[in-house]
C-alpha cells in the first residue's frame, strides 16, 4: 500500500505521541529514582544513587520481591502445564465443544481484574477455608495462574496450528512411541513458544496487583502491593521510586526475550 508523504508524516507523529504517552512516565520514574531530593522536586537538583543503596537494604522491599518471584514462578509452572495440555487438546483433536473450551480458557484475561479477584476470594472462602486452607501464597499462585494460562495457551496453540500433525504421525509410523514422538519431534517445534509463553506469564504475574489484593492473606505482600502501600508515605517516596524503576526493568527483560523468541521463530518458519 502506497501512502502519501502527508499520510506518512501524520502516522509518524501519531506513533511518536503514542510512544510518548506510554514511555515518558516510565522515564520519569527512572529519573526520580536518581533525584537527591526526598520530595521528588522537578527538575531534579542533581543525580544520586543514594536511594538505590537505601532500597537495597530495605528488608520490606526485599521480602516483597522474593514473594513476587515465588508467586510468579509458581503461577508460570501451573500455566505451562495446564496451558500446554489444553493447547494440544484444542489444536490436535476434534471434539464437541472445542470452541467453547477455547473461549472459556481465554475469557479470564478479558474479565476485569476486580471481578476475577472477588470471584476467587469468594471461591477460596467457600471451598478452601472449610478444609483449613486460608488465603496465602498458594491462593495467590492459583489466582495468577487463572490469567497466565491464557498467555501460554495462545502461544502454544498458535504454534501447533502452524505445525502439521503429520510429523508426529510419520515418527510413529517409523516405530516411535507417542512419548518418543513428542520428545523428538513435537517438543522441539513448540519449545520456543513454551519459553515465550512462560516469560510473558511470569511478567504478567510479577506485575499483578488487583487479583493479588483479593487472594493474598495476612503477611503476604508482593512487590506491587508494597509499592502501593508505601507510595503515600513521604519518607518512603524515594525508595518507592527506586523499587518502581527496578520493577519496570525486571518486567522489560522477560517481555523482550519473549518478543525476540517469537520473532526468531517466525523468521525461521518463513525460511
């Protein structure tokens, strides 16, 4: 499609404004983390890494970071197992209600987080509490897994739909068992999709706050919740800026790696 110079200029300006709205606030968080003024005055009177040292020695922030890592890893593990199994069922088999299953799996990512949180809180109180299982890290992992499954499912099912099932059939015709055909043929084909889905699921879990608020019990504080609880405290403002900057940087890494994996796989499939 050929665009006029005016149209191309308008598109560049629109794209630039869109990126500015998204990324300028993130850059301001990074700059404020280096601001020597405790009140985050603007423009900064200088730059310092003092608050980074203070944040590194903040026990509350370190504990919240570790909780977020554990919750993210747990939710990612659950999402990889269940999302992959559902993707194989939907992509490799025909059965009644297949489209309905796909819709039900994808639905949680479209629901408002507060709706999901309230529903999970009610379900946990009704089902788990009578069994002696209260709100805690386990319920946070389950809550995060409900929407992380979607990310893994979408990545794996898209890869399977681009991969012919005849590869596995040919391997089994040559004497391979179903397990051997999966290990030697199927898994290498979907490996990068699994890794990309896992990285995106971890990033999604690591940043989550709404569902966590309704599923975390007393004493369970993830990093986003720690930031939210401390951002209104004047003495903690510089440390919150540092932790927020770290959160941004940690979130960028898995998303960047997942994007590179997807791009590399798409290029190799075209070749």
